[in-house]
C-alpha cells in the first residue's frame, strides 16, 4: 500500500467517529444503490425524516470529508446490449501513467481505468475495462486506444461470465 493511501486510510479511520447516527443510517440506505428516477433521494429523505435537500447536503459533506470515498453510477451494460467485456492490460512507462490514464479513460468504451504495480512475471501496470457488443468491437477499441496513446504492448482478457459485484458495506 502506498504511503499516501496509508495516510488517507488513517485519516478516514480517525475521522469516522465524526459520523453521526443519521449519517450512518444514510450510508446504509444508499450502499446497495439508489434508483434511477426523477427524485432518487426521496425514499432516503422519507426514511430519515428530512428533506431531499438535507440528504444531498449530508452526502456532499460525507464525500468532502472522505467518509464516502466514491459515489458513482453502475450501468447494466449487458441489458443495454454490451455483451463483450475485455480487460485491457497495458505496459506503460511510469512517467506516462497519468497522461496515458486520462486518455484511456476518455474513450466511451472504457468504464474503468486504473494502475496496479507490475510483477516479475506480469509486466502490465495499466488496466482498462472495455465494453462492446462483440469481441471484435472490443479489439477495435483497444487498437484505437493503443494508437492514441502510443502503447503497442497490451493484451486483452475477455470475460466469460458476469460475477455479482458488491462494494464495501458497513
């Protein structure tokens, strides 16, 4: 674990006591997702006995204070016809990781882009999750990415089935 990540975790653990009962209840209400609808926080507000504006303000505060590290959308890509998924693994020089990562993440076909340390038997340090309607679409997207960032050393690992995903729970 990097030194910055260790400090971040220590700060978050030290600050956790600042979360009150309502914040904890709110986190529990949203941790399994919220509905994609006109008023997504209405049910949380009713459950907590506060306004939707208060729910949004609390969430902003939790994010700002790093009590909630990530708040994002999860799209059911298979239901939308994107049935091919490939993890692109790339060997990117350390001095280009930030620049290349930004470019890779900008492609519509890429839903995840992150760095991991390489190992002696696995030289790849950059990972992209590429979605398409076919393996050929994923390969074409990877080729576009390769050309755009000047990285010819990569491999694609295709998903064979979708696993149930769950984030961290309190």
